[in-house]
C-alpha cells in the first residue's frame, strides 16, 4: 500500500527528495554545467526581453547613422543644421488605435532643436557613445577587478593586505567625485579616454567579490592537485580558478555595465563628462535643459534611451545571476507538480507488480 504524499514543498522521508527537487533534477539530467546555465538563462523572461531590447537599440543606433566610416540609412547627420520645420516638433505620429492621427514617421520623427539639427540622428549618436563607453568601462573594470581579486585571494598574506587596503582607499571616495575630477581631465580628450578613466575607478566591488570566491576555491582539492603536479601559480589561477569563478565575474560585470551608463550620463549632465563636439545622451539632456518647458521632446528621447539601456542591462544581469547560482531554482508549474506526485504515487504499485 502506498503511503500518503507529503504536501508540495515538504521533505518526503520515503523518497528522500521534495517534489520540486525531483522535477529540477529530472529537468537537468544529462546536461553539462554550460547547458544548464544556458537553459536557465533562456527561461528568464526579463533577461530575454532585456537582451532583445538592447540588441534592437544597438542595431538601430549603429545602422541608422553609420559607424566607423560606414554610412547609415538615415538621411540626416547629428551635426549639420537645417531648416526648422513645424517649430521643431516631432513628425512621428501614433496610429489611430493608440489615439493618434495615423501612423507616420516624417522627416524628423524625434523633432529638431533650435538650429534645425535632427534629434533622431543626435539621439542615435548619443546612444552609440553611451554603448561604447559602457563596454569600455565594463571590460576595463572587469580586467582590473579580476586581477586584483584573484591575486589577493590566492596569495593572501601581505599581498592581500596591501591590495585590499588599496581597494578600500578607492571605496572611501565617492565615485561621482572621483569621476568628476577624471572627467574634467579626460572628457575633452574624447569619449574613449573618459571611459578608460572611469573604468580605472569602477573595479572595486568586483575585486572584493572575486577575492572572496578565490579564498574559497584555493582550499579545494583540484587546486592542491594542480600544485602537486607542479603547475605554476599563474597557471593555476588562469586555468583552474578563474573558470570556476566565471559566474561571479560575468554577473557582476553585467550589472556594472548599467551603472557605467548612468555614471557617464550623470557626469555629462553635470558638465564633467563628454564635451562637444562629441554627443552623448547625458550631454543632450544638459544642453537642452533650458528648453524643458517649451520643447519637452528634446528630453523625452534621450531619457527614454537611457532608461531602455540601463533597465535592459539590469534584466540581463538578473538573468545571468539566476542562471549561474545553483541555489536559484525555477518554481515548477502546478501541472508539473501534479505529474511528479502521480509518478511518485504509482512507483510503489509498479514495484509491487514487478515483484509478483
């Protein structure tokens, strides 16, 4: 006779697993760690939506006005003035079912500024700049943070003390203050050098996280085996420990990317970031702040793209965190719970039939 089932989510002493654990194990049976991570990430709706949005934003920005000497399909550029049409109001119109007069794009869908420059072209140029700065800051901060955290956590002792006190020194100063000083010096040199300067101060959180991960990994058996085999410290760090800490590195680098966008935007808005003739979303908001009450669309579009980029990268980071963290489990549906319960109920009956 089969025993009564425990309520879902409670430990089943006869089976040794909860129904949720049974479903989770069945779901990942026969898959490698990389396949499990990829599968979990693809099931995170917010991450997939964020990935799609950031991809569409990047494609629109880089193909519309072109990049790297390659021309785009948009007929206006971000710097050439023109004749102001319809007082610079946006020519973009919504379809009738959204309360508009009928869908239309027109010559200047995002409007024009006071000297006739096309706002769509300027927003696309600003989006390119913000994306480029985000990538440079993230990569540079990841490399520095990974190197400092890995060396500190692996060697410990005096090296650990020196590197962590050096990290604490950077943490002590507000990032916006240091960024303002570096932005004042590097902003006029171009967006790339501003991103390099900001990347050199954005690595502290990642360094401490990588250090904590390495302090745990260095006590594992595979590290002792590598030492016994005669592997150098550099090879152990590069070949054995970094691959095991890659989840922490990827997740926190992704979350750092959204912070980088907001930091660059804040500095450019305050006048300490990217300088003219370069264009960023932050400089556009700063440049058009006096026209907020008369031409608010000059704020809508750069602000919208800042929000889209920051939120999308954050959602991607959340999805990566859930995918790499084995403690994050997908909640099974009621249908899956019912099937698992039925299988558990039928298992003793099938076993009894086999014995007979």
